[in-house]
């Protein structure tokens, strides 16, 4: 049996064993969505300013290849004896976009969301930050450019994939393709179907995934950033099917999500223990503290 037909057989076997589950998915960008800065530029700025502004380095950006540019940045950081520990320390202290740590924990613990990150940063930076903020258990998967420190202590990063079909996305990462593949895999391998998919982002590379969303999904764009501006400016031309939610912070996004009719406890939720607990919690919150009996 070939490996692909073995994979299909395995997926079919899984489907027979597991009852289909209906859940919700939240997919997040990382830089300027979960964290308040760009992880790559924060680390790049550990280099002396004259190196950052050097012509040799900037030619790589003009060539439009960000992963190659960052590879050169990591080589220079190693040359300048910037250690792995210093890079990791720098990443850990990047502030969150206000309210995002709370939002992610709430969606995970209280609302039973599946969550993923799709980011053009790299696995070392994202893992470091996510672990430092106790969020590692919240994510089902993190899709980004794979990276590791080699035996010399130099950070090596590789493209997530190579693609040329999607013109909206960079050659190393089409977030729309990643999101679609994830949703299909969850259905085939785990019998999980998503009633609603929330995609949360800020940048131009977050346009591709939201244009592939369904009418029951939500495109959540950060207010005042490129994604929101692009979606609003080209509203008619782009034919966005998903509902557009414009957010200012994690607190604001959580409020908007909790107010959605789609987020109220449904029949599906009632079949689960979490759903029943949630209903009981809401009922007691509405009733207020019970009056002591005399
Ligand atoms: Mg971003
Ligand atoms: Zn794309």
C-alpha cells in the first residue's frame, strides 16, 4: 500500500470510529494581532543600526523575499555574537495586544474553541512567546516557517512551503491554503466540522484566508491596520462572504464575539457536559445570588 492510500485508509477508519463533532475554530495571525510588535523586526533591531540600514541587507527586502532577508539577519546576529538566550529574552518580553492572552484563554477554557496560529514569523519566536504566556495548551496547531538554532547557535529558518498559485500571498506562505487544508484534515482525520471559523488578523497577508471563508464565518480585522483598510476600500470588488468584525483590542473582540447570536448556547452545545455547565452558569448569573431561606 502506498503511503497516501495508507493515509486515506487511516482517515476512513478514524471516521468510522469517531462520532462527528461540531465545533468552532479561531485562527490567529501572530505579529500585531496577538503580540503588539513585529517579532522579526524586534529581533533584527538587536543589530547595530548601521548594519540594519546597510545597503546589502536592504537589497534583500527590495527583492521581496522576507525569509531570505531574515536568514541574513540571523547570520549577522550570530556574527555579532548575539546569543540564543538574548534572542529568546527579547521575544518573551514583547507585549501582547491588550486583552489577547485573556481572549485566547477564555475561548479555550470557557467556549471550547479549537485554535490555531498561522503566521509568517517562525516557530522559535512563536513557541517561545506562547510558552512564556502559558498559552501552549490552547493551540491545536501552529503553522509558520520552521526554525531552529543550529549547533553553532545560529538561528536557521526555512519557508513554510513553496507556492506560486496564490497571488495574494507570499511564495513561502499562503495562509488561505493553510486554513483550508487544516479544516479539511480535521474533518477527514478527526470527524470535526466547524460551524463557524473566526480568522483574526491585521495585515495584507491576512486577506487571502478571509476571502476563502464561508457566509457563516467571521473575518476579524484590526481597526486602522492594512487588513481592515484593504477590506473596506475594496468591499464590493472582493466579494467577502464572511461577516466582518472590526476590533480594537482582545477585550473588544471578546465582547463582540460574546454578543453574536451564533455564540449563544445551541442545541449542539447542550449535548456536551461543557454546554450544560455553561447553561447552568448563565442561569445562575441571571438569577443572581440565591436568597437565604429562613
Ligand atoms: Mg500581522
Ligand atoms: Zn493565498
